C-alpha cells in the first residue's frame, strides 16, 4: 500500500492497530500540539454529557492512553468504577503508567480496570455499565454501527452513550483554513513529533469514510438509542453526540 492510500475494509483493523502500537509513546504530546490543547476541553465536555453518578460504573471504549477514563475516575472518586478498553497493548500500557503516576502524586482516583479487547465485540454482559463513552475512536472502527450497538448493549436502560469525534466545519472562512491545517500541517507535525507522517496523514483522510453529524445521529437511533442530541464544538471541526439507552 502506498503511504497515502486509505486501508481497505479488510485491512483497516490491522492498519489502525499497527498505527496506534507505533505512536503510543508520544500520542498525548502530539494530541496536545495538534489540537492546541483543546482536546482536553472537548473531553471534559464529553464527560459532562455522560451525566455520571458518583457511585456508577462507566466504560471508556477505545480508551487509548486513558484521557476519558482518568477524567471520570478523578471526578467520581472514590465510589464509582471505570473500565477502559482498547485493542492496543502499547496505548493501554501508557494509560496504566498515567494511572500509577496520578496515584503516586496522591491524585485521588476511583478504581480503573484496563481491558484489551475489540470495541465491536465488547467482552461484557448486557447492562453492565451506567454509561459508555468513546472519543476519537468510532472513526477508526471497521463497523461503526456494530461499535455503537455494542455500547448500547452493555449500558443499562437510562444510561448514556457519548461519542466525541471529528465533525465537518462549514463556516465559509474557517473551513478552508481548517482543511489546509488538517491535511497539510497535521501530517508535518506527526512527522516531526512521531517520525510517522503516515499515521498523521491517515488522521485527516479517515474523515472521508466517517459520517457527518446528521448521519451519525441517525446511526445512534438505529443502534436503539433515544433522545439523541449533538453539539458542534471548535467551529464544527468536532462533534459531540449523546443518546440514551431505552
Ligand atoms: C485516536 S485514539 C483515541 C484514544 C482516546 N480515546 C483519546 O481520545 O485520546 C483511537 C484508539 O482506538 C483504538 N481502537 C481502534 N480500533 C479499535 C477496536 N476495534 N477495538 C478497540 N480499540 C480500538 C486504538 O488502539 C486507539 O487507542
């Protein structure tokens, strides 16, 4: 495959897995730089949408290095329980290091279970969690609908399913600037910080196969989620969806 070709459906899971295994160590730094630290604010907003109870149990799907799981664990300490699931062992290793460091610095966290597994076939029984959340993960799945249905399946009725991912900026002045930044500058940042231009070329290109917010709303509904709402963040470049399990 040439460096700038999107993987086929058959290749996608292996391609994405190899990519995150490669970039895990400097993933957080690169995220901060690419988003100008704004991903931290978006993720806090996403956790707000979970409407978490202090004694609930929550699942962070495609948790990566654990930003959402750690945020929930900090907020809901000490009673809640949090599970972070990802298929990349290297991303999970960084998440565990971050948890250990937070605990060593006496930053209080509720218990976190890290699980290696596939977001499209979650290794949990029906109705296990009070809510499930995913950020910048859904776009990477081979079967987005299967991922949404799995989150809806493992959450108890009344619980929320929240997704934070790329949107579609449409403001006349902003959208061309965003396109240049995302398609030209982001791969350069990836090359500079990660020595991996290919992964950060895949990032903007992965938007080509990811549905716009209105289509994603319909997919939430098809997954059996009710009361589906979405918010546009960062001038439309990011979208935050939430649905309720019935
Ligand atoms: C862009 S990262 C997002 C990480 C984290 N949620 C964040 O917002 O920083 C996408 C993550 O999804 C994981 N991933 C992709 N496909 C997956 C799958 N089928 N099952 C589990 N994890 C998957 C990758 O390993 C990676 O850690």
